[in-house]
C-alpha cells in the first residue's frame, strides 16, 4: 500500500513538473503597450540608422554577394548545437517578411518568437535586441520595407537533438534572457547611456565578445571579456576597459568608423563586416560606444567568490 501511494505521489510530482515546464516554455506575447507602440507608423530614415546599428545585413545579406541591403539570407552559421542558416528578411511577401505585420516583427526582435508562435533559436541575437525601444523596432521595420524584395529561402536549420525540440528554447530563455529595460543610471552622461544602449542592445557586441557556458548562454560575469569567434577562426577580443587599456576613446571611435587600429592595422574577419555597419552611424554614436566600452569593468570571478 505504501509503495503504491509513493508511486502515485511520485508520478503526480513528475506530471506537475512536466506541466510547469511546458507552461514556462510557452512563447511569450508582447505587452499591450509595446504592441501599440510598434504599430504606430515608423520613420524609415531613422530606421536606416537602427539597421546599421543592429548589423542586420551582416548575417542576412544574400549569400554569395556583399550588398548589406539585399537581405535574401542563406549564410551558414555553425554552432555547437547544430547548423543554422540566416533567413530571408527582405520585403519579399512569400520568401521574406513582406507579409509580416509590425507586431510580428517586434515579437521576433524583442521576444525571439515567430509569427507562427514558435521560438527562434538564439543564434538570432534577440537576447540583446530585447533591449531595443519600440520606436527603434518600428523604424527598423519601416526601413527594411523600403529595401529590395529578394526571392528564395535559406535551407532549413539543422539543430542537433534534443535542441531540435523548439519548445525547450522557452526554458533556455528563462535562464538567459534576463530583464528587458536598462536601469536609469543617473550618475552617467547621456552619451554613456546611448553607448550602453548601442553596445548591449542593437549592436549586440556581447554575443561575439563573451564566453558561453555549456548551454550556450553568455557567462554573465565575463561579459565582453572575449570569446571564440562565431566563424570558428580565432577569438573575439576583450573589449572591456581592461582589454582596451591601450586604446583611447577617439581611437575606438575611429576603428568603428574605418577599421583602422592604433597600430596602423585594419580590423579583419567578422569585424570588417561590423565596421561596414558602424561606419554608417553618426559620429556621436561611435563616440558614445567608445565612452561606454572604456567604462566596462571586467569582473575577476563569478558572484559569491
């Protein structure tokens, strides 16, 4: 009798845990205020700046060419969790996002959720994009809608098992998405706040310049301290104040404009593509990014040590 009761209780606990996990992994919806804000008409001219700040073309430009404004996708992205392909995000109504609403677009960027209500894999850096303002999201959408429609779809993603179970990404998000809004930071200047927003939000610098744990989440206390390059070639360097101790703020801003380093060398690899984007930004944006990066203190160990 006791064994039977124990088995029933154990099954009830397991069922409860499974039900809680299933509920917790469900894709989220936009808050009503955010949905209303992104539905307002966007400013395509302002969206052009957001486009380059976000580096959309770096991943989504059509494979086999170098035009950042032709967003046919197809770039192959190899990870420890499988093989992924950047999708077509051009205004093509069949193969791209031409049939999406502004709310569909905002759900993808801010929540990592598709119009069909499925989780996107975090190779799409929505973990950083979640910090973007509704205005920037709607302006970005307005700009993308002005670009050429490109036909053709990228190959389907090929994640390894068990990562092929998309619903599990919802649990991953609970662990690594964090809160969306930044703190006010009244002790810092407006330039510093803009730099934080650009670096940590649309610029998604930490996605490449940070080490990751076994589950693919950024190691929080080592954020921006460098990590393996996403293309598998070398490492993305430490871009905290310690890593940039020999760089002045003007030198950082210049590197983001032209790719030229203080040693007279040119940034190469993935950073060369990044500079194609940051070089299109206003000077004040690059200066703000330099201001923020020179303030980032590298932690010496995990919390509690």
